[in-house]
């Protein structure tokens, strides 16, 4: 069911993805706060199997126990720093915005 996520993967394996993630964290350490790093860590954990994560802001918010607004700000910051890439999706049945796909 989630094999479509492989189409968004930029890495061949989890070690390559982990190395890139660690390089981004090191390069942007002073610009990232604790929440930003936690969001990136969650996206990385969910991306291990297929190279991309399909997550709602609300899901990240519940897991990290932060507000949805805080999660959105962190995602915008990570996107602007080119740490992650966000792909917006549209739900096929209800035609509204769906969960975003995140790649690192």
C-alpha cells in the first residue's frame, strides 16, 4: 500500500539517509531548535522503510506533544533550510488536502 513512497526516495538505503540527515543537523545545528530536530527525527524514523514519510501535521503533533502550529513552523523551517522536501497531496475521494509526503 505504501510502495508509492519509494517514488519519492532520494537515497538507496537507510544508512545513506541517516548520513545525510546527520550532515544536515550538523550543518544547521545553531538554526534548529529541539522541536525542529524532533520533527526531523520523526520524519526520518517513518522514512526508513520506503525513503519517504506520509504524515499529517496532527500525527506529528500528537507524538511529539506539541501544537499543530509549532509543527507547521518547524516543517517550514526545515523546508527552507533544504533539510526536507515537502510534497503536498490531494485526497482522491474527498478532494481536500491530504497528509504531506516528506523526504530528507
